[in-house]
């Protein structure tokens, strides 16, 4: 269980970083 939650948290952090980078790029280009 804890390892599953840890992997989910890691994936969530990576997804948040990717979305933040995309939004930053969009704001930079717009």
C-alpha cells in the first residue's frame, strides 16, 4: 500500500511539473 501511494505521489508531482512547464511555455509564447 505505502509503495503504491508513493508511486502515485511521484507520478502526480511529475505530471504537475509537466503541466506547469506547459503553462509557463504557453504564457511565454502568448
